[in-house]
C-alpha cells in the first residue's frame, strides 16, 4: 500500500471513515462546534466571517467521507486517471456547489435559521477564488466538475496564486486595478499539506559525467530551488458519490536556501530570499490570450508542472511502480501551451533520474501527453526565447533541442525535397530571436491535439498547424467546449431549473440532452408564460444586485442585451458600442423617433489586461457613453448602459439568467470557441452572433430562425484581408457609421474634449484589425431584426425555450465524454 497525504498507513490500519448525520440537529451541533472550537468564538460574538467559515467547514465535513473513500478506492483499483494540467482554474464561489453536492441546502437553511442566521448573508461573505482570466480557466473548472460527476478519476493540477485576477474598479470611468487579496479572510475550502512539499530546481548548468558502466551522460546541476507546497481542494461530483482532488501548488523558500544565507549573517538577505521564492506563486498574470513572455511566468509554468509530475510519480503511484506502464495510469492533458514544459520535464525524469535510454523515454512520454489548443491569434501562441529558457532550465533546453533534432530528421526523410517545410515546422524559431515554439513542441509530443470548437479545430488543421496536420492527420481532433449545467443552470437559475424539472423530471442535471423534452412545450402558451415570468424575476434579481453592488439602476421591463467577456479588440466591444452610439445619434438628431426604439438595457462586463492600452481606452469610452445616455432625460430611460465593474463568475451567475440577448460578435475566425455563448443559450437568451467559434454549432442546433446571424464569415474575412482592407472606405460610404464615429470625435462623450477618444476612433478608421467597420451595417441590420422579433413576445419566448431545449449538447459532461472517447480512454470507476 502507498503513502498517502498525512502519514504512513496500511490497508489494515485504516480506520473506518466517519459519517456525518444528515439532519438539521446534527448540522447545528457540528456548526456550533466549528464556531466554538474551530473559530474560537461564541455565537453571540461571532462576526459574519466567523459564521461563514464555521459553516463552510461544517459543510465540507459532509463531503469528507466521499473524498476519503474515493481516494482509498483509487489506490485499491489503480485505475487510469486524467491529470488536467492547467495554469488556471477559475472556480467561482464554492459554497453553493458544495451544498448541492452534499444535498444540504435545506438542512443548512433551516439549521442556520434556528440560530437566527440567514444563509444568504453568509453566502455573500464568500470571496470567489479568481484563479483564472476568463474562458480557459473557467473551462478547466467545468471539466473537473463534470469528471467528478461522471465518476472519472481526475486530478487537477495548478497554481495557488496568492493574488488572483485583479479587482477592477472604475475611477472617472477608467479601469483601475486592485490586488485580489482573496485569502485575506481565510480559505475554508483548502487543505494545505506542507509536510508533502516537493523541491523544484532552477538555473545552474549541465555537466557531463560517466555513469557506473562508463557511459558518458549529461545531468543538470541546478543553481537554486524552491519548495512547492500542495493545497488540496475537493471536487465533489453531483449525485455521483465521488469527490476528486484539485491540487494547487504554492511556492516557499527551501530551508537550505535560507540557512546558507543566515549563516552568512545577513538576516535581511535571508528574508529577501524567502520573498524571492514565494514570488513564484504570488500573482496570476492578467493577460487573456496575449501572454507577455515574462521570466516569472516561465518560472510559474515550470514550477507547477515539475511539482505535479513529481507528485504523481512519487506520491500517487504505488512505490516501485514500473514507469513503463505510466501510460496505463495517467494522461497529462495540457491546457493550452502553459504547461508544455512538462514534456521535457518528464523526459528529464525518465532519462536523467531513472536512467532510461532516450528512445524508450520518448516513446513513453508521447503516450502520456495530449494537447488542447485554445486560440487562433498568432500572438497568443507562446514562444520562449532560447536565451531565457537556457538560463532558467538549461537541461530542458538541451532536451528540447534533441527532440527537435530527431523530429527534423524524421521530416527530412518524409519530405526530402522540401527544406522550407522542414524549417517552418522546426520547434525552434530563428526569427526575430531564437525561441522555442511551445505549441509545436506540444504537437510533436502529444498523442492528440484538439481544438475547442468544430470551426476552430478546422482552422487549426488548415491554417495554424497545417503542416503538422498534413504530417499526422490522425493526431488532430476536435472537442467542442461545454459548461457545467450544475453551476450555470441548476444553481444560477433556480426558477428555470425548477420549471424544467417540473416539465421533464430532474434527469437533465446529469444528462443535459434530456432538455430536448422541452421542445414541444415551446408551443405551450402556459409554459411560455411561466418561462417569461421567470426571466422577469431574474431581471428583478439582477436589478437588485446591480443597485446594491454598484449603485446602477436598470429597468427590468426592458430588453436585456448583454455582452460580458474579456475586453479584447477581436471580440469587438466597439462594434456593440457603435450600434449604441448610432441609435443615440439618430434619436438626438430626430431621425429616429423615441417611440420606435425598443427599450433596452445594454449590459457590459469586461476586464482589460492592465498593459493593454487600447482595451482600457475602450472601457473608458463605454463608461463615457454610458454616463451620457444614462443622464440624458430626453431618452426617457429607453436606452441605458449598465457596466458594473469587476465582472467575475459570481456576477455572471446572476447576470446571464436575466439576459434576453447574448452578444457573440467576434470577428469570424478569431474566437476559438467561447463558452459564455453556451451559458446564455442554456438560460434562454437568443444569440446575435457571427459565424465564429462555437456560435457555428449553436446556430446549427437551434436553427437559423432562432439565431441572429450577421457579418463576414471566415473565408470572406481572409479574402478582404488578402485584398487589403480599407476601413475608411466604410466611413466614407456609410452615413450612419460616419455620424456615430464623428459624434465620438466631437467630444460629445468627453465633455467637449476632442482628444480623449481620438485614439480609439483613429484606430478604427486607419487600422481596424478586426474589421468592425466592415461588419457595422450587417450588425445594425441584425439588431433591427432583434427589435422586430422582440416585439412579438410569444414568438420570442418560443425561440428562447427552443434555445434551452436544444442546448444540451453544450454540457461539459458531453465534452468530457468526447475527450474520454477520442483522447483519454479513461473509463469511469465506481466510487465505492
Ligand atoms: N481566451 C479562447 O479565446 C475559448 C477558451 C476556452 C480562450 C476562447 O474562445 O472559449 O479559451 N483561449 O477554450 C485562451 O485562453 C488562449 C480564452 O479563454
């Protein structure tokens, strides 16, 4: 039997696992015990935070039996696991998900009420762990939820950032970032295991030596090292009885490091060393899709994958395990290129530490990895300068060179007369600086490479990785993204999920295809009335939240037109804004009668990467237009903009269920998938969108008549760009567009100052990398169709119901099934 976290145990000495009693009385007893003995306070003196922490710990007790027996069973069966390697896990609040998994909500509500405490007040005390930027991090969180629910063994491996994604505030309409000190009030959901810390090396050099048989070998002589301390989180399945583990690593200084400096008598220097080490897991890099190539980021990447591989090999696998069988026990899924340094790390472990020969190690390594690509933007494909990589990880650089050498040899054999192709495919780029292309390394090493939506996977094969797809057609596959129906429908939209369950039973929560059963009800007037009533109640709910959270007033009787996602030019928030400004311009100049305007609330939520100047200017512009419209009484409140600061998972959970219209308007060929689009669909919003990412599949499933498609498609975009795109031509020929842009330039939204937003307009007029002007008219026309459709509330609701009914495909359970069938081959395992 193996060594578990927390000491040596054998099968015989494992005591039976304690079971918690599922009653109000038992809960109250446990809760008070946690409050008194855990928090050390009496109920009469307890703060909200005391009560929240005590309650959270009590709730987690109820999942403990399942967690411990899952782990026990796992080591008995030695079943194959997925190790999901991801630099980001954007978990969102944990309490509701834990209550759902433990089936405790009623008991806790009643138990707390008997003590005069409102569950809802404690709910609000939870600070969400924002350990991700956006879609990619949230996707990882949805995937591990699904695997636990489907009884598939999985460990999530990532980084316990001390500061997550920054807190966004607005000062005079401009984004100002504040550190996200999410651990400040304690973190009841994590289990630190400092005793199981592992050492991670960096720097130094590589030396040649002779082994016992006189064979000349190379090995790493590191320059410095840090400790990785694991923090475990429960990942409870819904009704599965299984609780998987998420293991996030935190960096600490090693003792050796400290002691050396202490001995030299320099206390201040020793403390500095401590800080230096801990910096590695200090903060999440806030760039979404545009990595900055910072040295600390490479340190983070290597830090967490080195910890994770060591953990799996030394702690999870039984002692003496034959690593040749590693592919039978694990598949490391690389979530984008961030963890790709794991490939040379496993090679180093096998060759340098275990003494395997190269070919043997490479054959095994290739079977252990698979790679998911999440982008089409060339600037998002990570490359690490050889100079930097060689300084930080000299042995890994050598290993990468050798992998590349053999790969190029293979290519030269396959394409003897095509040296150009060979150079194009090299893992090492020569220009502008010599650098390692991490996506190429992942593609060469992985057993499979997948994109995240059908169109995206197609474009990967045809454009981004075309040479590789020609060389290894069978390596490439698609798995369309999904979202967990537990968090994003059942928990976030209790009204709608209640109605669905009433209509078709509750099987949909784990089998989302059953939503199909709602289709006939789209034609049922009474069902539609109730569906509308729920949407309205959700609008009242978000109106209340926005007023209390942000002091924003919205009118629940209006059409809720929502665009929430990171601020990025390719996503085209400016296109949405031009539509709004154009409407406003037409109204104020009398060309559009107020009575003909569909009352709308335009809701935005978006963080900009702190160094992304244009994105920040666009945020300022949205706020400026918002202030002008919201203060202009002549609009009679018909058009309002609501832009709450700090959009996050928690806000998404109340905002999305209130939406009528989902804005998915990226330039075709740029959004790999999108996942917000799926959440909106499942909550009964209609989509206005381009033929991009998963929108393509959404439209196919829901039907053209229930989707507002507009704009250029990807081949058209490619053609226009090829011909030489001239945005100013659209300005000159489209009067509405010109007036809207001129209005911004006139200073109408900047107190008469013509300079404030000039850079945004100038960029659109002279560059417009993402063809917003080219798609303007098509977008405005599609919005006119939205107005017409919305005027017929019965028909609109019918479409909304059909969106829900046909959205089952977008469950992350389905994504997981696809990964299992096409890539992982990890069967489910019963938890007991
Ligand atoms: N930014 C894609 O842009 C996709 C998610 C998850 C993204 C987005 O379209 O839905 O991944 N890509 O697959 C990256 O982060 C590199 C994202 O979230």
